[in-house]
C-alpha cells in the first residue's frame, strides 16, 4: 500500500511557476517603491539661526556679524557660539545651488593674504584649486572668515557685504 501525500504534486514545472510568481511579486514591490519612495531626501536640516544671534551678540566680546536675512533660496544649516574667553561664532549656510558658505569669527589671528574690497572695506582673500574661496578680515582684535565652496566670487562678496 502506497502512501500519497495530501497536498500538491511536486514537479520541476511547479517550482519554475512558483519562482516566476515570486519574481513578479518582488518586481511589483520594487516598482511601487520606485514610484512612491523618496530616494532624494535632503539629509541636511535647516536651522533658525536668527533666534541665536541676539544672545550670542550679548555674550560675545567682539562685534558678532550675521546677515539680517539670507538671500532667496539660501538656508542656514549650522550655527554655534562659544562664549569668552575663547569666544567663537560659526554660521554655515547653503546657497540656492547647494554650495556651502560659512562665517567664522573669533580672536584667532589672520595670516597674511591677498587683499580684496567688500563695499570699501579691505578683506583678505584666498582660493585653492578645489574651488574654495575665503574672505577674511581682522578688526579690533576680531577675525571674521567667510568661506564658500564653488560659490561665485560676486555672490560671496554680496553675502559678506550683507553682514551686520
């Protein structure tokens, strides 16, 4: 007496059919993810730097500079301040073309650099072969550094001129 299994007959054709069905289900899932998934989410978060500026200005032992508002399409991504005796101010922003511009201020000395003019004020400037451009000045013991990566010089000068 032979025993028959309760269920379906196992065959190579049945296995191929199951494999095709599983492949179609996986492809349907991947297609749905491609249509509805957000694969280009921006990992950089925007910060509201304006709320930090008044307190930092009060605590700083130098004239802290920050733009009253950013150019259209620009967004602040990092802001930090450490108080005296080693006071330091940092504001990092991205341009509308997602290029970085940063402001650094503190008491560190500035090395000798080539001079640039920003609305009648002398700023030292330097560039490198990687597309970085920096404008630096030292006034009454305070160093201000504005740096951009692949930002047109005119945009960086305009942004620097907006600092108050």
